[in-house]
C-alpha cells in the first residue's frame, strides 16, 4: 500500500483539524518557502492529544514557523494554560500574529521574536512541556538551556529526530543538520536524568520524560 494512501486513510479516521488550522496550512503553502516544516493535520492532532494526556499548565515551543503547532498545543491546554513560542525570523511575525488572532486559542499564546537561545535567558520561568522544533544544528544547545526550566515529571518533545532517515545512512557525507540531530539523539540516549522513546511518526518525534 502506498504511504499516501495510508495517510489519507488515517486522516479520514482521526479528528479533523478544523477550519482555522486548515486555512493556516493552506496559507503556509501559498505564501511561504519550505511549507513542509508546518506540523500539519496528523502531527498537529497528536500534539493536541499529547497535551490532553500530560496536562501541562505551561508550554514552551522553540521554532514557531507559521504557528500551526503552537495553535495545536494551545488547543489541548486548559482555559488558564499558557504557551510561549519563539521564532527567529521576524519576517514571519505579521503572518503568525494574524493567524493567532483568528483562532479561539490564540489568546493563550505569547509570541517572542528572536533567537531562542537569547530569548530563553529572558524568560526565566518553569515549563511542564517543551517542544523543540527550531534549528537542527542547535538541538543539543536547546536541550541544555531548557533542561533546568522543565519541571520534574515534565516532558520535552523534539521533532525531526529521524531527519528523513538520514540518521541511518552510512557512507553518505553527513551535513551539519544531520550531525546536529545525531549528536542530540546520542546525548538524550545517554542521559540518565530522563526516560525517552522515539516515535517514527512523520520525520521522527522524540518524547522525553524528566524524572
Ligand atoms: C521546523 S520549523 C517550525 C515548525 C513549527 N513548529 C510547526 O510545527 O508548525 C523551524 C522554525 O524554527 C525557526 N528557528 C531556527 N532557528 C531558530 C532559533 N535559534 N530561535 C528561534 N527560532 C528558530 C525557523 O526560522 C523556522 O521557522
């Protein structure tokens, strides 16, 4: 069976993403380069479900892009929950803010424009869930920077940790992004402070539990 056929089947048998997110996905494809970076229907519903299960009160996201995953995570939050998301590309700001304002969950989201590594130093707060989805070269740095800001019993999710299968392509020249992901996966695998599992969903999603 074709992967695409299976994906269509899955999408027909899970919750719909809803009108606001469908429009955001469409606009992302129309107006932005590399729209594939957007989480999309299946991963978006998984993120929301994950928030329902783990019930975090405060979420931090590194790498907003057009705001799709931020809105999905925010949708799973309780009324008084909040999400901070950081995006380095200031040209995305107007697009993100417009789409956040069109969603009933946008008011739960605080957008920070800047390099996550600098902004993190200014947001000196604790989070129950952190979603790492920014520059693949910097995943290890992000992990070290956020670790002490994650509550014990909280989670870190890291996206793209199988990097299109490039993590297991021996003999091929390793580019900087693949190296970043390889280093991150090794770091997490050897970290006794956490429990971890990698889901082969889309481009690989690692779920990390802080003991
Ligand atoms: C894969 S996209 C995020 C996709 C989004 N989380 C989603 O699922 O819809 C990665 C984003 O991280 C941003 N980014 C890269 N380096 C960053 C950094 N150091 N700080 C903040 N954002 C960064 C990029 O500009 C890009 O928009």
